[in-house]
């Protein structure tokens, strides 16, 4: 019988596996980014499109009626 090989390395997918369970950091970034443009969004709103490409995530958030209205109020025009 061959003895078991020694363990040489362990690789983790750190994004949400070992740290930041639930991907809190990206949601916080979206909340802060929108706030910098004068639009307050909630963590729950930011969480909704998680998993999309970032541009698509932003487009999806801006297509939500409450967020689109907040953008229009802050910028005098609907988001494009």
C-alpha cells in the first residue's frame, strides 16, 4: 500500500467562503457609491442584483422605480 501524499497546499475561494460571508463588502461599496452621487440606497436594494456583472448591477439598481426617482431628484434627470 502506498502511503498518503503530504498536503502541500490548500486553496480557498476567499470571496464569501472564508471571509466576508454573505458578500457584505460589495453591498457596502454600492451603497457608498450611490451616496457619493446623492442617492441613498439600502443594503437590501444593493443585495438584490448580486452576482451580476458590475455594470449590469448598476443598471438594474437604476431601473428600480424608487432609486430612479431618487436619482432624478438628485440630478434633475432620469438615469441613463
